[in-house]
C-alpha cells in the first residue's frame, strides 16, 4: 500500500468529541484506481474518518493529503471541486426537490449550463437505476431509492475519489445484487473508491484492500482474505476470546 | 415552473395594466401601493422563499433605497433616474454587508431573523436621529412632474411602471430558478451539508441571494419615494414593510413565482376593506394581517398559490 501511487494519504488523524476519543491517531492510504474497504464495528469511528477526509470534521491532529496537496484545512466544497465526493450514511436528500433536481445539484459542479447539467443528471440517474423517477419528489423514494440517490448525486460531480458510507445498508439481498455491478462499473470508469461497508459479501467481492478500525484505532490492513483471518479482526467483531475459540473449533 | 402558471401570471399582469384605464384614482392608488409591496415581497422571496433564510428586516433595504434616492436628489441635485439606480445599488450593498456579517457568523433560522430585524431597527433609529435624513420630520421631495424627474402627473403611469418592474423581476426570478445559482440556492435551503458535499459554496450562495434580494426590495423603496414624495424613518425603515414583504410572500405562497404578487394584492385588498369597515380602530389592519397569517399557516401552509394548485390537482384527479 505504501509507495508513490497513493491518491489519498491520511496520517495520524485524531479527533475527540468532548470526552469521547472517536479517532485515536490513525492512518490509511488509498491507491489510485482501487476499491479500498474501511470496515469495523459500529462506533469504530469510520464515518468520522470520512468526515475528516471530506472536510466535514476538523481533526485535532494529523493530515490529509490528496494527490500530493495538503487539504487538511480545506473547506468541504473545495474538496468536492478537487474531485472528492462522498455519500452520507444517514441519507441527506434535498427533500423538497425532485430526484432529477437533486442529482443536477451535483452535475452543476462541472456543467454551468442548465441544459447540460440536466442531461448529465439524467444520464447518471439511468446509470444507478433511477431513470424512471426523475420527476418524483425525493421524499417519495424508498430506502433503496434514497441510497441510490446519494450515490447518483455524488457520481454526478464526476469525482476521481468516491467515498461511500454504507450504501448497501438497509437493502435486501436482491437490491444488493442489483447495485454491486453499478459500483464495479464506477471503478471500471476510472473512479477510485473508498467504501465503508458492513455487508461482508460485498466487501470481499469488491475490495482490493481493506482497513479495519475498532474504537478509533486501525487494527489491521491488507488483502480481504488475509484480513478476515486476522485474529484481532475476529475479536473486534465477535468479542474477546473469539479467535481462540475458533482456533480450537478448527483444530477439534 | 409550469407553462400554465406562467400564462396565468402574464394574464394577471395584463389585467392589472388595464385597471388604470378604467378605475378611479383611489383604485390606482391601491394598485400602486400593492405593487410596491409586491416588489418588496418578490425581493424577500428570493432570500426567504427560494433560499430559506427568513428575514424580519427587509426594511433595511427598502429604506436604504428610498433614502439614498431622495437624499441624492435633495442634497446633491442628482437626476432622479440616476438617484434611483444609486438607491438600488446602495440597497444591494447594505444587503451584502449585513449578509457578510450574519452568514459569516453562521446565523440561521430565528437567529438570522432577529439579527436582520435588529439591523433594520438600528437604521430606523439613526435615520430618525440624524439631521441629514431630516430627523423625525422626514423629507419631502419637491413636486417636479416630468419623465426626466421620474415623476408623473398621472398616477396610471406609475402603475404601469410598477407592473413593468414586477414583470421584469418575475422574469429575472424565473431565469434564476432555472440556473445553477437557483439550484444552489434550493440546495442550501434544503440541506446545507448535502450541498457542501456537492461543491456548493454556502456562504457565496447566501451572499448572492441576499444582495439580489436587497436590490429588488430597495427598488420598491425607490418607487415608493418617487410616488409619495415623502419619507421618514418609520416609513423607510419601519417594521411595516418588513412585515408586509414577508406576509405577502408567505400568504401568497413561499418560494412560488406568483406568490408575492398575489399575496400583496390579497393583503392590500383585505387591508383596504377592513379600513373601510372599521377605519376608526387604529391598527385594525395589523390585527387582520395577524389573523390572516395564522389562517394561512394553519390551513394553507403553501399559501394561496399552493392551496389553488392542490384544489386544481384534486379536481383533476377526481
Ligand atoms: N458530532 C459528534 N459529536 C459527538 N460524538 C460523535 C460525533 N460524531 C461521532 N461521534 C462519536 O464518535 C464515535 C464514532 O462514531 P462514527 O464515526 O459514527 O462510527 P462508525 O461510523 O464507525 O459507526 C461514536 O462514539 C460517536 O458517538
Ligand atoms: Mg458510520
């Protein structure tokens, strides 16, 4: 993972909220062109980490470097202009606007002309399976529709680095099967992806590299199959002693 | 916006343009006053309706437009039209300055509303106290009928200019709503975090909106002073215009194109009626305005335009 090809370098980030230390001095890097996974139990600090990378949360220490530029203190909208887009785990639709208008806010970032921005928005909507809903109010979408809208808006900004925060959470298996190829296709089009995900099937299928967080610390990193066998990771997910018990079960 | 809505607006403006040909001076007076409030409300609507930043202090812009126009003519002998342009520019500048102070401090919601009110009140007290603004006795613009002086013998000319101004601002609003800026403004109103994530500069968007909003409301102030020729602090910077601009936009239908115009006509129609029936009771029109606002919020939160759309939509589906 080290080396000159890292598109995003996050180093030694810490951040506390009052007495809660959400991030305890952790680092990660994302290689250009990869799909990198960020996993860990609830409350590990993953979403806060996304906030630090996208400019919504100011870190107490550490730095964020994107394509060689230090962007640690840069406002969120300027990072979006640089090509970093994010989705929100708790979806944030523009509830009073239509699906098409929602997505067009994203496409206006690269296209000032209304007709062009709308055409791009329409194309993005079709790509994520919202093509038939353009004129619907965003508030009328189902959970799966809202997740797609988050994805569509971020995509419409034509990002180079896409941060996906649990876009599969709350979807049923068939909806997940529908959206996995979309994510594959986004990467194939040259977009680098950093994704927070709980659905392990998706993480294993999609990710080149995985970082594992627990309680504000990075406890493991590596290829998906190696990470899954890591005793520390198993303990973080299943509780203290779980790795040893699994080992015994395996030996018996 | 839909074609039918636009056609309705054009028809309404055309009908209003016929009124001066048929009606008495009293009716024309009513129409001009309603148009001035409509213009102020159209300005308010850009920031409050489209941008979601509810201001209680648009008097700050109305008064600045009015005072600058009048003072430039009185004190420096400026041409009325040049003074009008300067008045609008000054209003825009005051808007930008208040916006820079308030939005930089990230004031939103009721805090924003109260601080705008405070700014307008400070200006009112200053205008009332200073000599240059004529103090409490106010300023009278000499009667000088003639197109070159932006004064007209016939009130109907004022009505037509007012209608043209309202039409121009409606066109501008439509153009804006369909532009990138309009999309950014809607995004800021709906969800600032989501907007930021999509590259929207929240501060710049709000500053543009308040500047444009202030310029339009300042134009209403300019128009007021050219029509009535008299100005004092309670007229220029008084809360009446802040309230009427806000009420007209809300009662008409917040964030809709036609709302401010329809709201202003409805508000003033009702105001005149109550004054006719109960003219002796001071402040009765304010009581009616209050009741109207409560009724609008309770029964038609989307205003007259919204209620009408729902009614038409319901009949179509029935
Ligand atoms: N704005 C905030 N204020 C206070 N505490 C916060 C805030 N954001 C996150 N936290 C806390 O930081 C910790 C990490 O949260 P989060 O980043 O959402 O974890 P994850 O996404 O891994 O589930 C949690 O304990 C959470 O309560
Ligand atoms: Mg999270």
